[in-house]
C-alpha cells in the first residue's frame, strides 16, 4: 500500500478547514457541518482530499474484492457519503452510515447507497449491537476538534471477529491526542491485530498527512 514521508500541514485557502479544526463542542460542530454540507464535496475535491480513496483501497485490499458484495459496512462519520459511494463502486451493497450533522446526512441520503442513516455523536457509545458489521470505516472524523480515541474501542465492539476497522487519523495528533496509545492498548490486550498504521497523503493541496489505520478484530 502506498505511503509517504511525514507530511506537515500548510495553510489552506479554504476558510472552512480553519474553522473545522477550531471546533470546540458538539453543537458548534453540528451547525458548522450543516452549513458546509452543500459545498463540502466540491471543496474537498478541490483541496485534494484523498482520505476516502485511500481508505476504500485498504478495505478492498484486506477483505478482498470478491468479499465486498456480502460484507456489511458501517460508515462512521459518513458526512456526505464520499466513502459510501466508493464502497458501492467496489461492490458493497449493505452500507449503514452515522453522522453528527443532519445537513450532511441529507446529502448522503441523496446518493441512494445507504441502507440506514442515523444521527450520532461518535464521541459517545454508538447505538449499534455488538459484532454487527464486517467493516467499520471512519474517514475524516478523527482529527482536530472532532472525535477522540475513545471511538476506537467502540468501532472494535461493533465489528465481528475477523472484521476490520479502517480509519484515518491526522498525523500531528496521532500521539499527542492519545490515538497511538489507544491502538497500542487494543493490540496488547489482544483485541485487535494492527495490520497497517503508516502515513498517507491526505490533503494534497496542504501537504497534510494522516495515519491510515487498519485493525483486525481478534
């Protein structure tokens, strides 16, 4: 899988990114993403956002293209559906989505590829049964001012044994915000096998890198 040298953030000309990284509470985040929803896809494409593409490539690599149609997916922090659309193109047919923003969910619903969409604050336990999915994808949500490492064991909880958690974590908070420590805990406690945690290019226009995390539930 492709990886890059450590990437450092440089300023973006899009003011939405600065505001996104400065979010401080759930309600401000919900309102912000409701506001951004209608132009989010165009803005992220223009900014060279590769998180969805890199994550779906990893999913296909690790579960196999032949297994995509029969696997069950949870797109956690689905936003407008960028990841879900790519999963569907790779053959996925059972995709659920969760997001904090009703505005984002409204756009995601228009894609027509989600079986179930719901509003959820991923910093809290999810209203999902244990071992109910083959794959949880969380792309663009484990970042500045968003969801912390407490979400990772929740993702592990809802996947079946042998299932995958595939997530992006902005590189400059990987250690300082506790994501690395949580991943190490999950691994040393024999809950997961860490298959991949290298840095990938994430927003090419800003030279920003993210850890692409792939964990298999034991």
